């Protein structure tokens, strides 16, 4: 060994560096380079899970030699971004996703960014290259203070290429459960039973800053063989980064040595040892609520809970309520280990239909021990069912270019499926299906997209031609549901026997609409104006119509610009006319 050099970053307290005189855990034997794959990704990138799969399988085949860093960055990254990702990506020359760098090495051309198809072959080239430096790390986390301490050693088994290198310490988090397009198709191993995605080795923080902590040897034109670098880095872990909770047991460290901002010579990883965990503790992480379809006045409340103690939680008392439902207590039983989370479904609560309802929940006790938990609230707006008439529904479907991903179901008033259809092939499909109805009541229409990008346009019309559902492409992810209330089985065909002709003018209109109705015989009709969601916005009530021509004036001055339907309902049938308000 030529020499031992102890360097301490001026910004960091490093008792470890001041006392250690020999390598503690880094190898001093010459070795080849290890592989560090920085993968640029995003939750809205449908092919990115294929890159995740390739990297995972490569790691499994090369334990201790391949390390991955997933960087959520760019236009596809709606979640999980950090302050570091853009600068790293901007130096790679990447043109699309999924993409990544292998040791930030330039294999050809002028860009270090690679297609996922090149990860393994380029990684194998790196593994075959000798490295003049070895790096290793050990880390601890004090759970009470949330202080992360990382000790890093770099030992030079040969002379470096330059006078300065950089130590980089990346904080990663595994097992983050969340959305991801394309997971089921390209990486089903990381998809949960409820369709969520298990994100791995996600970049959360760089303890050494954007480009690392500089390493030099004073008076030397290169970092010479035999040099030992020992440094300690500390970081107080926040509760969350980018709205994602930092779970101590899911954190990992990847360290690597670079020549400059680009070339990575080698890397290593370690899992922090967590100490000072409290015996008993829990935290509610948030409340949510979901609509119940089937034309009910209820919603489903949920509370997400994380165990913060070493002792498993086997029982909880949870208080829950809504703006319309008084506080009640729910008793939960199960087995929740340290830093495990569970989304707990609570009993249904009443909700306002057509307006916002506040739902609240908090933990009262864990394992019969009272705790002080903050009340968590969520707001949910329960949509009113679209109302229609007629003894049939017309369903119109237009898929994207991957028809095999699309399917739909229609549920009847008793909750059973009365019609369903799925599609095949990798071409766009246009389809129209007429469903005959035999009873009034609430129908639920459900459309799904296996890929998760909601690529299917879909409309549903009632028997009078009124559009009850209008779903545009990409307006939903994996699933969308709609309530439709069929009030009468009498449709337009029956009405046409009594209503000879209906005209509306002017159309578009501003502050008034003239409704001209030509009747075969005298009758009474209920006339109203509804919006595109089926909500009644003007109600004229029962109007007496004589045989022959009738003129009804409707005041539309209170309506906002947009499209509406004038509905004419009588015992003899129903008809509707579309109007537009444009001021």
C-alpha cells in the first residue's frame, strides 16, 4: 500500500474519517467494474415497465454486480420526481422513453442514453472492464431522529485517470405502490392483486449533491494507487419526498465513483440498519372515498394506516364520519408489521348527490392502547345518475389501435351483467350495440382498458336519443363507471305517434328558446331542460298542449354556454331536442 489519505468533506461532520486508519469494509483487491444503470422512466410511459423488467432480471442474474437507479423525470413523470432528475437526464442526449445510461459510458455516437434493448449487452461490456477503484458503503438510520448516516470507502487499486474523482451517494426507495401504465402487459411480476405497480430502486435523494463529492490528493496529478478515501455523510430523512412517504425499511443506498459528471467507474450498494424503533406506534396517512355505483346516496370511506413500531398491530379502533353521517367506530383486526401500510375500507356513509361531501377518519386505539392521531379528511363529489327513457340503450365504442385491451359491461338494476363485450386484435375497432331493456331502474355501464391509458371512446344513448354517457379517449385509466337511471320504457318511437314534429329556435340561442310542438291530439306534457350529465337545469312542469301547433317559450338567460337537451315527457311518450347556448 503506497499511502492512506483521509479526506473529509468540509460541509460534513466525519468522526469516522478522523479515527479510521485502515480499510474497514472496502476490498483492496483489483476487480472489474460494477454496473450502474440509471433508468429514466415515468408512470405514464406504457413501455417503461419492460425496461424495469429487463433491469430486474439482469440484477437477479448478476447479484452484487449490477445496481439500478430509477429516475422519474420528463413528460411521462406525473409523480415521484426529484430535484436531481432533470440535470442527470439532460446530459444524456435521450430522445424517448424508456431509456437509460449504463455507467454513463459513451458506447457509440454522441449520446450516452441507450435503448432498453442495449442495457444487458452494454452492461456486460462494463463488467469486463478493469476498475482502478473499489467502493463500498455501510449505513445506519436512527428511527427516533430519522438521521441517516452513510460511511463510504473508496480504495484505489491502481492510478486514476485524472487528478479528481467524485463520490456519489444516492438514496433509493423500494416497494412504492402506485400507478404505472403498461405494468400488466410488460412486467406483471411487479403488479399487485388490485392492479397497482410496485416501483423499485426509485431515486429519492442525492446525499452528495447533484454531481458528487470531490476526491483529490494534494500535490498529485492523479489519484495514485494505494489511496484510501473514507467519508461519512448524514441526512435527516423527511417524512416524505414528492408526496411519497419515506419508509425506513424500504430504503437502500447506491454509491458510485465518477470521473466527472459522466463516466461512472464502479458502484456498490448497502441497506441501512434501522435502530431505535419505538415499541408501539401508528399513523394514519390519509383518508379517501370512492363512489358506489348503482344510484345510491352512499360512498365508501377508506383510511390508510402505517405501523411505526416494532410490535405488530393486530387491532385498531377507527372513528369515521361524513358531512351527513354522524361519527361511528369501526373495529379492525389483522396483522400489520413495522412500516407496513394498509388501506382499510370502512362502512359506507351518506353523501350529497351532485355536490361535495367531506369524509373523515382517525385512529383511536392500537392494540387497545389510545393514541393521538390527527383527523384525516377527504372530499368526494358523488355524481348524479344520468336520467333516460326508452326500452333500449345504444352503446357506441371506438377503441384505439389496440382493441384487445378494451372491454365493457352493462349491469342491470339487480346488479347482474346483462350485456358485455371484449375485443381482439391490434387494430382500431368501431362497434355499435343495441341492448334491449325490460325494466326501469338503475343501470351501470363499465368500460375497462387493460393497458391503463383509457384509450377507448364510448357513448351510451337512451331510447329517445339522449346521450347519457360521453367518454373521450384518455379520460380514464384502467376503468370508468357510470350510473344511468331509466325512468320509463316508453321511448321516442312511441312518442312520435303523438308528437308529430318538434322544432327549437333560435339554435344556438342566447337568452330564450322557442319550442314549437306539433301534436296529433291534445295532452299534457312535462317539459324540462337537462345538461349533458342529465341534471335538470330548467323545469317548466306540466304544460297543456293542444292538437296542432303549440309554441312554448323557454327563458335560458341563467344557463351557461354549452349543450343541453329539451325533454318533452307525457303519458304517451318522450322526445328530446338538443340546443346550444352561445353568447
